[in-house]
C-alpha cells in the first residue's frame, strides 16, 4: 500500500482522522526543544526548579535520561553542521565526527564510530569553534561570519544549551558515546532513524537514545498509523494478538542501508548490546527518547525484554520515555504488562498536560508503563497504565507543551522531590506492585 493510499484509508473514519491529524505534531519535537522555556508562562503558583546540590541533581535517573535525549538532538545537529560545511576549516572536527578516521580504536565492532566520543570531546570542539556556532533558545546553527561567541548576552554562561547540558554530565559520569548512527540522514524518503548508545561506567549502565522527528522520513513514519505484526514481535507476543504502529515498527525492525546487508536497526543495537554485556557483565540496559524517540524507546524495550534473541541480556530492560505517542494495540498493552509482571521490563512514561502527541494516534492504540503526568502548579500524578483521552489534552499551546524544556521545568520542582529522587525499581515497588 502506498503512503497516499494509507493516508486515505486512515482518514476514512473519525478516529482515524484524529490519528492522522495528530502525528505530525510529533515532528514538532525538535522545534519544541529549540524553543526551550520560551513559551512557558510564569504563573505565581509555579515553584522554581529544585535547588539541589549539583551532583545530586545530575545523578537522578529521570534527569539523566532527559539530558541524554536532548543531547541526541543537539549532537546530531552538530555533526550535520560539520559535514555540511566541509569547506570551512573547523578546528579538530575529529572530536565529534569519528566515522572516517583512518584507525578504528572503538572497542566495539560493527559501529559507525571508529573512535568513541565523550562529553569532554564535544565540549572541547564547541569551545574551539564557538565563533562559528550560534545558539538561539536551545538551537544550534552554523555562523559563516565567524563573529559569534558562546556567551552572547554576557551573563557569564554559555548561550549554547548543548554546552550547558554537556557541562552538567561531563564531570560526573565516566561515560562514552560508543555508537551514534546518523549515517543515513537527509536522504529524503531513504533517510533512517537516528540513535546513540552511551556506556556509563560510573552508573554501570548502557543507554540507547533515540532522536525525535526531524527529517521528512520521520514525518512519513509518524503518519503511518496503521497496525502490523513485525516478525520479531510476533515470535513472542502473538498469543495476545499484539500489533504495533506500522511506521515505528518499520523504522526499528525493517531493512536498512547498514553496510549493504539490510540489517535492521534492532539487529544493530542488539549486536552492540551483546558486546557490552560480554565486556561489562551486569551493566543495566536503559532506553530513552523524546517524541518519536519515545515511541521507539518503548518499542525497543518491549522487543529486548521479550525476544529470544536477547535472552542473554540482563533484565529488566528499563525504558524512560518523554512525550511518547501510542505504539500498539490492546494485545500489545497486555503483553507489555506480562513482561513487567515477570520482571523483564520497566517503563517510566513521562507525559505533560496539554501535549496531544502523548494521546496520538487514536483508534485502537494504547499507552503503556508507569505514567508520570506533569501539569503547571500541580504535583506530578503517578499511575500505572494511565491513559488519557485525546480531547483532555487539546489546547492552543500544543507545541510549547511538547518540548523537553517544559517537561524538565514541570517535573523537577520541589514538590516532586520524593518521587523524582526514587529510582525506577523504587517507583514500581510503590505504584505498581
């Protein structure tokens, strides 16, 4: 079925029409991230962000995952700037773009990065080349005039949100980006999803991070809101009649351009995770992402938790998603809950009041996991498998309510301290078991 035929089929019902209209909002994720706090009203009842010790704040699981999700957007943009402006002589571009280095020093095989990258590397590149980089409310652009500086307003802090996030994680974690797959972006409808894998030795954790919608192909994927039964999922979840979103499933489980062998992104990720497990047995597996990245987060975690291909990987698989759309049918929800009950899967799903992406698509799709729902002026509402109606989230500020900065502002406040200071297993013990 062509995309046009699929769109016509989906739009033929009232529920389908709603599901067709809403997914494009998923693509606003990158814009909403760039807008940062710009569209948030400062109401008197809103408490200021938590004033914790810096080290305590940085080690909170929920915050760490949010920062890595945001950095996945920024790092992909930075790499694009370097590649798209080859005529400009950037200083030490090999600090951020390592896939074409003559020597492969990456300890993991089958990766695009020939050398691992850490926060210190990226920070050094930004500081060396800041005159050619412009930050505007969280965005990152190339400045051909070369007359810029990181601190444009003279307040003593970098205006590049990317630098602020990197400085937050740099000195706390012994972490390396061991894979960053953005090899096929900007290829029109042949473009592929973007993900990174971060190895954190301090926390004994490996994290898969998905980027949200940016490319034209991402938007087409968002619109492909019918359901299918991917073979990798049918193998372990057919007993509940599990079906998943056609676009998200195709992106993760479909053939890719990887080294010409058609290996799926799922297979690429599993291959690296198995290597990590051998070199670092016992490291926990986390998955995170925002918007489209959130949908891929819960879908990957589901497959990692249930597939026979990943029986040797440590469990539970922990997913922390922000602004995730719905991914599967009721059978998917039932199997998800079975895996949670078996201790193989954990999913913290953070949603924001007024973010319509989190209730899309409609028409037989359901949300999963332990929901942390944030709203201005209220304590975080926590409930297991809590889903909300489409109409309860409709508002005029859908874009502003979808951004990661808004999520951060509403979640990390004093009244939520007890819950956000808990780790994932503690939250499950309190609200699920």
